[in-house]
C-alpha cells in the first residue's frame, strides 16, 4: 500500500491536516489542559483554606495580649484561692491559725486532735476535734472569726457543757469538729484535661 499525499486532491490534504490538527489539539486539551485546570482548582481551594487559617491565626495572634492578661488574672485568682483551699495539709500552720483565732476570742484550746481525712472527688475533708474553754460570748466571737477566715473551716458537732466550777473567764467547755479542706493533687491534672 502506497500512501502518498500527492495523489490526494488538495482539499483532501487540507482536510487531513485539519483532522490531524484537531486530533492533536484534542489530545493536548484532554491530556494537558484538563488535568492542569483540575490541579489549579484543587490548589485554589487549598489556597482559600490556607488564607482562612491565616486569617484565624492573625485574629488569634491579635488577641494574644488579651489572653496573656487573662492568664495572669486567673493565676492571681488561683493564688488567692489556694489560701481558701490549700494543696497540702499543714498541721502546725492550721494549729497556729486556730490558736490565734482562739486567743483573739479569749478562748483556750484544751484539745486539738486531727482525725483521718475523708477523700472526695476533688478534695479531702480534714476533720479536727477541738476542745475549747471560755464563755458563750467568747465562743460566739470565735465562730464569727472562723467564718471570716480566709481558709474554709466548717464547725460542726458542737457540744457545749457548763463547768461545775466556773470562773469569770471560763464558764463552758466546748467540744466540736472543725473541718477544713485540701485540694487533691490528682484532681488538678484531671480538671485541666477536662477544660
């Protein structure tokens, strides 16, 4: 078979060149342009997502000084709250503070006996058996001072007995339970993870 373009009329030659050119343009479009356009569309979508992330990051970065101030304020509040709910038991410190409150109220501490702690979910309840000597008025002042104390102390199981031989400064003996609270160390990381 002899293929010679000279034997084909001129309009046939032009037609063949047009068909071949169209096939080449179609192949170029199908194999190069279509995948390139799809890749460009994907990259434009990725670019939009990145621009959105950058805008969010810039917004967050603009709020960073405000967040730092909030963290500083929260740390200050935490330090204040540690006085209310300390992280550890300190028998000597608590005895000294209760002794100070009793002395200011003209009461004498006759007994101070820490009892075993009761563990709750986030804290321990630490009961302390107290025995006090004084007057009703002094006892009321002591309870008032305990209620205003920076550390949480609940007074319960109050038993008041009059003395058989009272004097001017001591007419009653009081047995009570002063319960204070201690923050559990294990609860702090769990609370941090929950937040």
